[in-house]
C-alpha cells in the first residue's frame, strides 16, 4: 500500500502557525506541536482506519523517589511504532510524573512518554507533524497559497457543518490535555474558536463545560504536585 496523491499533497503542505504551541523552559521559548493535534492530523491524512500506533517498549528510567515536597517522582522511556501507508516509523520518547499519589505519578509519566514517542514517530512523515520546527528558519511553517481554479472548476456549495461530529472530536481533544498550557493553546486554535462562535448552543455548551471540568482537574493535580 502507498499513499494516494491526495494524501501526498496533504503531507507536503506547510505547518499552519496556528497549530504551533509554545512554552518556556530554562529561559528559552520552545515551539512544538501537541499530541492531540498530531493524532487529529494523522486521522485527517491517513484516515481513522488508515494508521496504527503500537507501544513497542516501555521501561522505567529510574526507581521512584520522593522529593522535598513529599511528591513521588517517576520517569519512563517509551518506544512507539506508527504504521501508515505501508511505512513503519519508530519514535522514542521520555516522560516524568510527580504526585503525592505514586499511582498518579506513574500514570502521568507513562502518558507523557507515550505521547512524546508517538509525536517523534509521526514527525518523520513531514512538516504537518512538526518536522518544519526542526529547521531554524521555519521556512515550512506558514499558510500554503491556495490553488487557482477557473470558474468552471468552482466547487459545489459545501455541505453544512456536522456539529455533532465536531463536538465529539473537540471533546476528545479537550480531555486529552494534561497541562493548563496545553488546554489554553487548544482553546485558542482557529478550529475551536470557530466552533464556539458558530455552533448552535446545544453543541458548543457541552464542550465549554467539559473544558472547565478538565481545567479544574488539571489544577487539582498541579496543586497536589
């Protein structure tokens, strides 16, 4: 199996700047793409049943320890294998977790390591998955020029939005956020802002409520750490 011409065209597109998140670390600003975005992009390009992700290896880096705050600190190393269009790519990621409850620390560390590994494997499929950020010039971060079409090639009127499907997709994205920064970055994306602004209240309200619950849950975990 190989990629279709449509899939290849999507893989060759630039990385939309609105999908680039940023955070501070050691006095530097780091640019990255989030795990939920990579999975959503894989679904868009390869199809929901057109790619697989598999944890090949998962191991602790160190024995659990307790820091001066009494939090358990755990770190993991994970290898994830992505298969799409007949291509097999592996990625290695790392994750750490800290919590008063050692089980929560394990869960946080494993999730972070698996997400990091999955992102690194998907990155090898091109700019849309964050490869463009490894070029210091960010030449492939931007908006592609739209193709020119004649009047006779004009597309038919697009169908109305499937608000129920969009509600379900965005709900899953919100629930996958594990940090307040991730949640804030997701909420600022054009897709989510468009949904909140234009979707009927019966579809937008549940997503807003889930976002507030997810925010509270993250704050509780961060306060406990």
